[in-house]
C-alpha cells in the first residue's frame, strides 16, 4: 500500500483527470449548442451592426459577395468569420460601388469614398471621416493613399472585433455554467463519492492515474507541442475562442468545416473514455436510496459533491490539463532525497 503522501497525490491526479475529461464533455456540448444557435454568426452580426451604426449599410455589406459567400447554409445570412481584408474591400464597395461596366483600376476609389461620405448616416460618417482625412494627409498627391485608408479600416474593424470576442466569450461562459450543472447532476458526478472510492480502491486509483499519466505524456510521445498548446486544441479552447479563429479554416476550405459533427464526435470520445474508467458515477438503484430523506447526511454530501464538480468543470479543460501536467511531473519527480551528513571523526 502506498504511503499517505503518495496516496493523496495519486487521488489528486485522478480527480484532476476526471475534471479534465468532464470539462471536455461540457466544452463539447457548449460548442454544439453554440453551433446550433449560430452563436458566433449572431455575435458577429451584432458587432458589425453596432460598428456600422446603420442598418441599411449593414444589410448591403452582408449581401456583398465577399461576405455572403462565407455564410454556410441557405437560411444563413451572416458568416461566423470575416477577415479584416474582406471587410475593408466589401465596405468600400458598399459605400462607393463601381459603375456598371467599369474595369478595375479605372477610377479613383478613395476619392469616390470621400465623395460619398456626406450621403452616409451621421454616426458612420463621423467614424470614417478621420480615416479618409488621414489617408490624404500622408500623401502629397491629390489621389491620397487607398492602401493607408484600407489599413485604417482594417484596424478599426480589428479593434471592434476585440469587443465582439469578449461578448462571445461571456455568452459561451454562461452556456458552460448551465452545461456544467446539467452534467454534474444529470450524470451524478459526485466528487466526494469518487474521492472516497479512489481512496479505498487501490486498483481503481492506479488505473485512473495510469490513464492520466498516459494522457499527459501522449503529446510528447507524438512530438507535438507543449501541454499548454495541446490544451488549446481541446473543445474548451474552441468554445472560448473569438469569432474569427474557428471559421478561418472553414472559409478557406469553402465552408466544409462541420462544427456540429466535430462537437458530437469529441464529446462522445470523452464519454467513452470516462465510461472505461469505471468510476462510481451515474444513476442506479443504490444511488436513488439517498433521496428518501433529502436532508440526510448522504444527501447533503451528494449535493456538496455536485457543487464541487460544477465549479471544477467551470474552470475549463485547459486549466485541468495544466494542473494534471504539473501533478504528474510532481509524482514522477518525487520527494528529494535527504542530504547525507558526513560522519564526524
């Protein structure tokens, strides 16, 4: 039987691994819900409409080929991702559309935008006017610098998307809280009960710890990146990412990225791994008996175990992967040997 410090460390590793897996489940479900609700696309649309401050201009922008082609599905009008370059090009064409039959390079685009400023709503005009003025101020020629204007528009867009990213993360976090509560109670993931079983069952504890160590060491064996970067590839990181990152690959591949299928596959894989651990989770006749008296010690202990699980899942998979990696290194390193004292005489 392992000594007490070693046993406590192994239980900590096992619990961190369990929290990591359930965090992945919660993150996968969150990603699934976000995809079904089109949370990224809706958040991006809200951000763009606030940025442009004009419904008519926003509608024209969404209808521009550079934007509309990124929207997947017949019922979907706005994409989940829009690059700064496409935004600047689409906005310039929206404000000052080329004449029918005109050829590329046959007009002064910046001058056309400047001429159309007075036709724009006041709020949008106030935001674009200094960008146009800046494009003319740095160039002596009368035509100004279109490249500088586009760069200013892209910076303006990027600054706004930082705020939109915060919106998305807050909304995703709210979904994660709801999902964490559903997972903890729905699957009866009682942290206190799991810890008790791990304490009493040496074989189960060793099995879970072995699976945890294997998970931590797998990236190094594959020659992958560090543990922090590996955690960034989990559904948890995907759920916390901003509106631009996850859809960039989709746009490049013509919209072939299937968020729903990926979330379902990842969640199912995590559930299968959890089931293979044979932990004391889930509902059974033995578990139902505690609710004959809701105020009994066992019932209160279960509520406490659910609450711990809820807060643990809410921390996210990257947090638990990092904690698991540190605990695994501590177990591998072990305590330092005591320094030998030279004998006197």
